[in-house]
């Protein structure tokens, strides 16, 4: 699996994921907030399966 996410993309996903999980854990937004686990996981591994079919990459080029 080649990484297809840059550092900014990963940081934004991590922040959004933590916020959603925290809101779900406190009961503020309900069980749908647990979907925040998905952006947390993609941020942790640096690969987004939704980017792959479209050839999208936010990684800086290695020229």
C-alpha cells in the first residue's frame, strides 16, 4: 500500500476524527459520531481507500 495522504490531510483527518469520537463518547451527537474512527484510521496509516480509484494523492511529489 503506497501512502496517498500528505501531512496536512492526515492532521485534519486526525483532528476531525478525535472531535467526532469525543462528541459521540460524551453523548453530544449520538452513535453516528463513532464514524470518526474512519478518519482516525486513515490518518494513522496514511492511505485513503477512497483516493485510490481516482488516483488522488495529497503527498508531495518525490522529484
